[in-house]
C-alpha cells in the first residue's frame, strides 16, 4: 500500500469510529454535519488520489505508449469519474470555504 493508501485507511478508520468528527466538533468551529462531511471528504479524497496515481495514470501511460486508442479513452473516462468523485467531496464538505 502507498502512503496515500495508508492515510486513506487511517482517515476512514477515525471517521468510522467517530473520533475525527468528535475532535472536529470539539473545536467549536464546525457543526456535527460539517465535521462529518469534512472527515468523510478527507478519507475519500485520499483514497481517490491513491487510485488516480497508483492505478489510473499508469494505465493511461501504458495505453498511450501502446497507442491503444480505446484503452486511452477508457482510462480518461475513469480519470474523469475519479475527479468527479473528488469534486463532489470538495463541494459537499465546502472545503474551499473552510
């Protein structure tokens, strides 16, 4: 597992057991729902980025090197979907408004 994968796993664990949400709430900066959205976003974004750079980008580069048009399109499609997932969490947790 990569460093990003380890971080994602840790973030999912501390989100699922409530520790991260509890600590975020204790600061009295975020409501429970905001803290929960932030905790989930951090975990899911880390997981998505690990997938992007450990699987999807290498797959795209391999397809480009082999000049496999259909596989290039498929890899780009999967990259787009991964970034849409990241974008969802950025907006859901209002990460640009913290």
